[in-house]
């Protein structure tokens, strides 16, 4: 029998060991990193998905604290037992109105939303076709569903068409064919060719799941996402996203037709067999959507974020017009080199951990820089200098 320590040693040998880094939140893109026994180092955090700076925001903390006073701490049970509180219902109505769909369902995380939805929507005999770089939660959900899974090369519509043509013959009259992709890719920061994908899946009578985890709150009017920006909301069957990134809280959602949501309510095991998210989090999420995303404050934060994105791209010598997202990958290659680059940055006061296999392909390790509305141009300039001193090559995510 193979030992646990042998497995762990193999991770270390392949530069895939992950140090536990402990942070103390402080805001404005700054954070304290606990090192050694008690030593704490101030670092500027370029690794969080808290794009609008809401996770530590004093106004949101107050809304959450009020909601805890009103609703209590935990939900107490699954939504189907006695866990549904008015805050969940209001969140789902707010999400549906915001996304422009008939209905929505709140999950305890985006991961649970993916796994629960794919598992409920697909069964053996169906086909699911995923972008090669689609998030692990989509892959896991696809596997769990028992449907046949195929992948197409990243953003390669010609290859997607081949898979769709194959799937049309591989499924029976009852069979579903589902295409799954992210709207903004979490590790490369580029966008899916969504309009083309929508047209293609329609031509083949397939359905589309769109994971907007990195677009929700940032892209489209009021941050409704890429489908809204491109005017294809009604042509995407399953809208999926998270409240843990731009919204600054935690939890996942699915939005779509009433029938889809009713089906998930009965069949999504990650929903049915899991305690409802704390109602206070649901109430706070409604405050973010209505009070920030849909208000001038949201517009101001998004404008600051996109200014920061353009500034970082400019100082790194990247294309500035039409910056696709708040994620800027600095491709390094070898896992050990990426770990060394992250350590060099940390020594200079910047947090941007090395992203390695299995999150990205072997040999495609990178520093993943994420920007927040809270960062200042000074912090971004200093990061660029640190990258230059560390002689780290800049490159866009692999676009092959
Ligand atoms: C983060 C992420 C998820 C999971 O969301 P959580 O709320 O963190 O569980 C799903 N899909 C993508 C693309 C993500 O980046």
C-alpha cells in the first residue's frame, strides 16, 4: 500500500507543495501575512478575487452584522427541511431580477452550484462538452453526472462544432447535450467567444451553461455579466456564478427558467443534502446587489477597478484597449521557477502566489495577478518594478 508521506514527498519533489499562508485582513489592497512564529509582514495583496474591495468594506460589515442580529447565525437545516428563510427567498428574487431570468437558486458556494447543477441536469446517456480550461467544479459536476464528457480546446469554436456534431449522433431522442464554459476564465483572464458559442449550440440544438464567477459584479450593465453585456441572456439556459468574488461574501447561484430552478430544487444533491447558507449572508448579498452593484457606488468601484487594470497592463507593456478582465497572468512555465518568482515578490512586499498544476497545465505555471478597486497606481507601479527587478518575463496567458 502506498504511504501518505510518499505521496506528499512526490508533491514536494515536483515543486507542487503548497505552503499555508495566513493573512490578517486590513484593507486597501494591503494585508498582513503571518510568517514564522508571530512575525507579520505588510504585503500588498494582488491575489484576491475581492475585485471591488467589498470583503473588508465597513458598510458591508455593518449590513452583515445587522443581518446576523436579525436572522441569527446559522440556517439550522437544509432548505427543504426547515432551512428556507425569507432572506433566501429575497436573495433569489433579487438575483433573478438582476440576471434577467425567471428564477434563481442560492447554493452554499459556487462549487456546490456547479456540482449540484450538472449532477441534476445530466444523466448517463447525455453529453457534456466543456472548454479545456473550464473550472474544476464544472469538471467534477460533469463526472458526477455520469454523462459522457468531451472537451474542446480553449475558446476553439471550430473544435466545439466538431464535438457538437459528434454529440448529435451520440445521444438518443431524450438525450441532452450541454456545453459548459466560463465567461471570463479564472486563470487566464480572457473571455469566451460567447456570441459564437451561443449561435453554435443553437444550431445543434444543444444547451449552454455559463459560469460567470469572474464577470459577476464587474462586466455588463451594473455587473450583470458577459451574457447581459452581449445581449444573449435569454439564449443561455444555465447562468451560474458566485457571491464570493466581486460581491465579497460567499455562496453560489444558478439563474434560469422556472422549470430549471424547480428541477434543481428537487434534484441538485449539493442543494438538497446540505445546510442552507447562513441567512445573514443572503441578506448581505442583497444589500451588495441593490445598494452597491446597481448604484453609483458600484459604478465608481468598477471604474476604479478598470482604471487599475488598464494601468497595470500599460506598465507591463500589455495591450490596454479592451482589457478583458481583472486577472493578469504572468506566465512563468516551470513550477519551481514560478514558486521562486512568487517568493521574490513576497520578499519585496507583494502577494501573488504561484498557480501550478493541477490548477493549470504542467509547465504552464504562472503568477496570477488580480486587481481590486482598492489598489492605488502607486502600489501597481511598485509591483511592476518588483517584477522587473525579479526579471520575470511578462506574457499573456497561453493563447494557443
Ligand atoms: C471560484 C470559482 C467557482 C467556485 O465558486 P466558490 O463560490 O468559490 O465555490 C466556480 N467557477 C469558477 C470559474 C470560479 O472561479
